[in-house]
C-alpha cells in the first residue's frame, strides 16, 4: 500500500521524482518545475530542461512549451546530464 502524503514538499518532490524515474510525463514535468523554483531543490536550468525535454518526448504539451521557452531564453545550457543517474539531480 502506498504511503499517504503528509504535506511536506520535500516528500512530495521524492514522490514526483520516483514517478519521473518511471517516465510518467506529468511527473517529469512537475519535477522539472521544481528545478526552476529554488525552493525544494537548488535551481538548475539544465536539469529542469532535461526533465521538460523527456516529458515533451513522451507527448506532454506543457513540457514542450516549457522546453521551447527555455531554449528561447538560452537556459538549455546542458543537454548531456543524465537526470536518472543517482546523485546527478543536484549537479549544476
């Protein structure tokens, strides 16, 4: 049985990241959004871009729009990060 969410944003991030690892497009998108805010995890445009890119490849339109906006602003500074490798999520 799945654990109930307790309202802790750090726990929520873990749940979304776990779902993102299973390539759930909406979870990839929300995890990417977390990396744009500098609240739960340190802001990282390259990591956010990779999450948006993957969600976009899986057909999530909002992620495609976010990816294009990052490209327009020049925030897609790294396309080589492996967002699913352990310990890479906080790399800048």
